[in-house]
C-alpha cells in the first residue's frame, strides 16, 4: 500500500463525469477513496458521507474522487441514483488500485477472490501522499478524513 511521502501514481480514467487525469490535478490537493463496488450498502454509505461533506472539502481546497472497478456507465448510474457531486472513477482493469496497493486477495464464505480493500489517500499539491487510511469503516469515514485535512 502507498505510504505517506510516496509519489502518487499518475492516472487517466473515465468517470461519471467524463475523463479525469491526474496530470490535470497537479498543484491541487485531492482525496482518492477506493471502494469495492458501486451501489452496495457500505460503498453507498461511504460515498454519501463524502457527498454530504463536499462543501467542507471544497472550502478546504481539496477535491474528492471515488475509485472502484466497473465501468463509467455503472459509475454514472450510481452517481445519479444518490446525487453524488464528485467524480467516480472507473478503474475497470484495477490498474490504479494495484498501483496504490489496494487490489488484494479477499475471502468470503471460504471463497478467495481479488478485490479492492476499502482505503483512502490524501494526495498533496506536490503529488505525494500526505495521509493514508486502510481497511476503512464506511460510516463516518468522510468526516474522519475532513478532520485530518482541517488540522
């Protein structure tokens, strides 16, 4: 997993609002929150937390992006259903998740599979990771990130 001080990987991904490129974010702080799957209960709760606190992130000068697998059409449906006011990035081939070290082996009911570990990163204006959270609990996480950003 990416650590504090690591250079954030470059990316160019489709999203719920069109293409998003990290190159266009140079000089800006931003949050990338990785979530397992669109429109599931935990992922919805987490994304709604960021939606509900977006004005505070904006006031702090920090952009917010959600990242998971599934395509841009899925992201658009998810965003429209819940009124998400920030881009959801489609990491269809999980390349960005792999670069951040959050594409991991998981297990459910004894079956092993690969998936995203719910994790969040704050990337600084210098392009380096400022903070990282792994194995995130969805409820209240956006507020936790916001408290850290405001300190």
